[in-house]
C-alpha cells in the first residue's frame, strides 16, 4: 500500500505538470487565476483539534496531524462567485496517549502508539470571491462538502527494548498492524477555507465516525476529534 500511495502522489504531480503546460500554451484568455477556468495543485498541513467525543482515547495533539496533496479546478461563474472540484491524497495519523484510561484500540500500554490512514478525497466547493483580484486568485471563502475513501490503515506500536545486552544495539521493538477492520473505509464532512492569495486557512469537520459500529458497541463509543485546522499553500504563480 505504500507503493500505491507513492503512485497516487506521482500521478498528481504528473497531472499538475500536464495541466499547467496545456494552460500555458493556450492563447485563450479564459484560462488564468482570475479567468473562467483555472487549475493548480496544493499542499495542506493540518492538526487535530479538540474536543474529542467520549473517553478512552486521548491523543497527543501536536503529533496528531494530516498531510494533503491535491489538484483544484475552478470555474468562475461571476466576478463574485465560482464553483470547483478538488481531488487529493490525504494522510492522517493519531498519536495515542499512553495512560491507564486508554481503551482504544486496546488497553495495552506502549511507549508510543499511533493509528494512521491513507485516503483519496474528493471535494465540490462553492467560492465567494472578495475584493479586487486583477490576474490573481485574490481573497476568497470556500465551502466544500467532501468524501474520503480510506484505502489503507495501520497501527504502529513501539516499546523500549528491555534487553540491555542486545549485541545489535536495538533500542526499540516496533510492531505494525495493517488493514484495521475496526476503522470505517468511508469518511465525509464539510470543509471551510479562507484564502488570502496562495495561502489559505482551513477547517475540516468530519461528520462520519472513524470507528465501526461493531467496535463502538463492543469496545468503546469514543471517537477521535472531528476537527482539523490546517494551512494550505497553492502551488501556482
């Protein structure tokens, strides 16, 4: 699955390069940041934000984060209003606190433990353009419902080695479990983006649950925090 993630990322980069080359070669004035059509790639770094829902799965907020790389297409309907589509690769990881209250996914304590997911996400957004923009994206507000397909999940646990006489000098024992059947494979929610040119501040709120109904009824009804606050950078001129 790591290879699959790599292929998706390379495909995004290739598609962006192809689209930019085509747009550059166009003599049609309908292509550009403040024209009828525009396409560009972007990256987004986000962090999980409180509150969580329930007990038994406290996370380390600074280490629980997301990374996104994708492509955006925008169609301007009027000076003040645009619509668009986005497709992206998204990686999310939750770093679990190790204390006696932990029950998710088990109550076993480790030195480090994290749950991660690799996702393909699609968005449809409505954009309100604000102020004068000339030949630039300018300032704007996006409201975007989104859906994610979770195609790969993993849990990584790390413990300090108790064998101080280990001739190989290995300090940690690490175990990785993949394809976690207690996580849902579809997520959906709403995204709000406030853009200032190439820089945008994002809030992504998940309506769906991370854990399956069976897991929630048999282990714990706790859910990871549903809000991700992020910074997005448009990869365009």
